[in-house]
């Protein structure tokens, strides 16, 4: 009797489990997916603006807002000596009765942060570097700063495409220009005498500079920053040798070409209408995710078309050899390209924000932070904000 | 307002499917079989035969019940950083029932594995997300194998059965609006996926056994038909300025989330003495049949959706390029101690499974590498314990270690969102079970 009970019980248990595929209903409690925490992330995708002012409608990613008649742009973002630093250009404009803006001067400001998200404008908002040399013609901007030998070294653009100069500082606030002349000028055919917006990295005992250049009459931004990107390297940061993907070298007296040009629609290229588009203001980040270096270039693409006249976005390209870059595909580019949705019958479906002049650091192995310039599209609704903004790249919140 | 409709076929940001459809493929089944390195196709004698070679069910007793539990802790690392892949743990119930007619044994067998937390799980992370095909998601799957075996002659058995796994169908249909609460429903239905298994088993000599097994390809498709409607969205309630006109998104998501290749297996077991057993299995995995298993969706966008979020052309879906592989399993069992009432067996085994996966240089990141499985175990069999358990009662424990060879993944595109990485992995699988014979 006892044995029969055991057998029946066991048999019942077996039948219960045999029938489970058909018996069970959905809704069993499951756990989280798991397996995501160590996913590598290269820093090319999953960029999102960070809303730093959640009390105001819309994403407000600004760390510094510019005032009327001025523009903040071309940030250089670095982590050094236990702090986060940003050096950026303040460009001043004259605005005529028709609303046309004409740049009249520029200078370099500096901000500092302990966590990369809350920032303080240093030096009470006074510039840390001003134009003074003849070749600068009242304009210094587009800084790129490295922490070097107990201090800082800055390469900056002077004039409107006149050249690239160098300054050094022990404390990031007091800067000394170490050359009365630019260390890089637009002496190659493609540059048309116009270079600017450098990004310098020091890697494998070599300074590597990516800069934009080329003379164009396209959008105001392109007239200032150029529309193509070139490359130069240097052992001391002062004497630069330009090189291109064909291994031409300025040291050998060869005509060196640009390394990076507009080719994607969002960069404004329109071959039918003869519009070249623009890529400019590169921000370089070298990563080493596994066993080789990856050079990432974040850059401004200038799309000058409907629905907004001023529509720039941030794009991404990468290279394994420092100067032969592959652009991200349409899934990746543009990486920052926010639209303000607005259904106006027969006119527009959206207005575009402008995101431009990016600079990126790798905060953690799976987190990247970008500082960039942003201007809002519709002043009536948004207050017409412009300034230095913040975005992050990470796969999951 | 012009209304338009855009038909879009995209391979959305969903991932390639994982490879193994059932936990049996990854961890094997049965404490004795696992401890013998999965070299069990010519051994059998318990419900684990349902997987290894269903014809060897004829080696089992007329009625036995097995209950075992395992826990596998999975240490997978990308660039030396450990992921948080869930441990795989669950209970397996096995049963063998049978009768002898005309001096021939006939057996019904069932082996049912049920994970601790859920009966099944589908994971649809981003398309490019790194997924370790043997361990992510797949093993969290209720799976059963049932079948019959019978002796044609005392030296020749055949068996047939089927693998069952849970499957899911369903989706959401709801509308959202600024002024009204979201309305809708979720339809979810549980189904099953079924594929056949078959085997044959020979005992040409008293000390020699031969087996052959066929396991059909097993694949599961998840289909989620989602419909999301949205009313006009206004920027300010007072002026009624509409920023989104009403629209609708129909998103049909399909994903081949689980795949197990067709397998042909040959096995041999040699028993030189009553206390010694050697076994070997050679398995051909037909991975080349594995088509592109990337999840994809068909999206129909109506209203302002399509204009504000412009459609993109279909994503390039690379062929995974899976290759057929051969796996080798070797096992041994030694009766270390034996009396009339007690027997202690020591077991050990090794299983090599080369990866079918080519280098992942493109957008997908299905991850795998050559795998070495080392196992050991101990079996304690007690005879005639009680009035009820007059037949031998067994307790078995095992430890199985998976070692995945380090593999470097280099991306051809430097803008790949995942980038280069080094993949390493090991898994410790500990379990125990008991067998009741009646």
C-alpha cells in the first residue's frame, strides 16, 4: 500500500512536468537580462545629450550659456591634475539692423569641474588668452589643450584662418605665447591659405594635429573654420610636418592633401548643385580597447539647407593608422542631430538644433563625455539658447 | 495635411540569435553522463539517454525516477572585465517506464529540465550587442525530451523521440495620448517548438557497444506584433500648436532567438571489466544550416512619425558564415569500490567542441570560441535499502568545467560601436542527482 502511494505520487509528479510546456501560462516572473555589464563600447554610438536643467522644458545640456552678441564654441575638454578642464572660444559679433552677424573678435575662456557635469567658469569669466599678436588680427580661438610636463600647452587658431599658434601655462590661467608667429599656416594647395580649429593629441612620443582648413564662401561657420581636415605631426609641438593618406610629406617638399572631406549628405554635400559641404573642427580621441589603437575623430558637419539655415551636427570617423579615416555609416552619423518637432502645415515638420565643434574624453571604459557647442533652433520657443553643452555615450542607463 | 505611409523593412537594433536552443546542448544532461564528459551515446541506462542516444533507454530499469539539480556560474569576460550573465540553475526530472515482452525490453523515457526562475526567456538587446551564444539567454529555457526505445533483437535497439521547448507569441496594441490615459492590451501566448530525435544502439560483443544518434535542427522564432497609436501632440495646451499629428507605428518584430544545429553522433563504449568503462562520442554539428538569425522587424509608420524620424534603408545583414564542426567526447567510469550492497563509481571525461563561428569583424557580435569541457563525478549506489526501495538507489555528483579559449575580435570598421575586444570565459557547473528504481 505504501509502495503504491509512492509510485503514484512519483508518476503524478512526472506527468506534471512532462505536461508543463502546454500547461504553463505566460507571466512567470523572470529576472533581468544580465550579461550586459561588461559590454565593450567604442564611443561611436549611443550618444545622448544630458539634461542638466530638468526644470526647464526640453533637454538643456548646457554647461555654459553665451550672452547676446556672443557665441561659445570650439571647446577643448581634458582631464588633468585631478580636475576636468574646458577651454573654449568666445566669439563676439556685431549685429546689424537686418540681423546679420559679423564676427569682430574672439578670445579663450576656461572652465573647471570636479565631476565633468557641474562646471564653474574660471577667472570670473575673463579670458585666459586674448589676441595680441599681429597675425592674430583680433581673433584667438578653437583651443586644443594638453597637460604637459607639470603644466599645459595650448594650440589655438588665430585670425580668420591665419594660422595656428602655441601658448603654455603652469596653472591654466596665465598663458604665455611661445611663438610670435603661427607654427602652422595654410601653405598647402587645398588649404587656400586658411587653417584653424586644431585638435592635438600626444601619442607614442609624437604630437599629432588634426586641423580644419580650406577657403570657402559657404556657410558662415565654414568660412571661419574651413571645410576640410588635414593632418600634421611633430616631435616637439612646434615644428610640424603635414602628411596625407598618400604618404606625401611637407618635410619632403611635397604637396600634401587633406585627409578628410565631406561625403555624406548630412555634411551638406550636393554634387548636383556643386556644394561641397563642410567637415571641420575635429576632436580626436585615441582609445586602446584591446590590443591596438583606435583613433576616433569627432567633427562638425555643416548641413546648410532646409528647414534651418544653421544646421550643423556632430559626426564620427575612425582610423587604425592615424590618418586614413572611415566615417560612421548612417546608423552612426550624425551622432548628435537633435530636431525640434513642430508641425507647421506646408512649411516644416521640424526645426534643427545645431551641434558642432565637439571634444571628447573617455571617462570610463564604457563611458565617454562630449563637450560641444549647441545653438537652439527657434528663439521664440526656446529662448534662443547657445553655449557649450554636454553629451554622454553609454549603452544603458 | 498630407498623410503618408512608409513601408520599411529594417533589421532593427536587435541582436543575432544565440546558437543553442536547449540547456542540454550547453551543459548536457544527467549526472553520470556529464561526469563522463558527455561521452554517453553508447552507454545510457537512464533518462539522460533521451538526449544522448534515445535507443540506450533499453539499458534502463523498468521503472526509475531521477531528480537532479545543477548550478552553473558563468564567468565571461570582455577585455578582462566580467559580465553579469545570470547563473544557470534548475532542476531536471527524469523518468523511465517500461516492460519486457517476448524477451525484448521496451522503454518510455522523459527528461524535463526547468530553470529556477522562468520557463523561457527571449533576449532582444541591440543588434550589435555582444552575445555569448552558448550562455546568454539560451539556457533559461524549459526543455523536454520524450521518446520510446525498444529492442529489435537483444543486441540491437532503436529509439525515437522529440525535443520540446517553450515558445512564445504575442505583442502589444495600445494608444497613447496627451489628454487621455494610454489604452491597449498585451497579447501573449505560449506555444511549443518540437523536433525529432532518433537513435540506434548495438551490443555486438559483451564488452563492446556502439551507438548512433540523430538530433534534428531546433529553432525558435519569436514574433511580436506591436501596434502603437498616438494622438496629436501639442507643445502648449493653450494655443493648441501641434508638434506631432496623430500617427501610428506598426512594428512587427521577428527573431530566431534559439538555434540548435542538426547533429549526427557516433558512439562507442568498451567495458574491459565489470569495473571499468571507456566511452567516446564523435558528433557532427551542422552549423552551416544556420542562416542569418538576426532579428528583424517590419515597421509601418503613419502620420508625422515617418517625416520627423526619417526612414533608413535596410541594414546590411551579414551572413554569419557558420561552419560545420566535429566535437569529440571521451569518458571513463571506474568502479572503485564494490560490495553486494554498495558501489562507488568514479567518473571523468573530456569534451572538445570547436566553435562554428567565424571572426566577428562586422556589425554582429555573436561570441564563441573553441571550448574544452572537463568533468568529473562520483556515483554511490546502494542496494535494497528499504521495503519500498528494493532496487538500487543512486546518488551522483558532478563538476563540469568549461574553458573557452581566449579570442581576440578585431573590427574591420574603426567606427564599430562595440569595437575591438578580447573574449575569455570559463564556467563551473556543479550538480547532484538521485535515481530511484522500483
